C-alpha cells in the first residue's frame, strides 16, 4: 500500500513485466494461428 521499500517496487515491476509478456505471447499465438489457417486453404 504505502510501502516504498525497494523490494515492493521490484515486485511491482516484475509483475508488470510478466503481464506484458503474457499479453505479447497471446498476440503472437493469435497471429500464428491466423497465418496457419490461411496456409491450409
């Protein structure tokens, strides 16, 4: 909450990175599945 210790800040940044990377992976998977579907036709 009002914790300004470096550990708390580190935790927040790693959580943000994890969320961003998982969103990026989902985007890549969607693109890959779309391209695979177009190749099959």
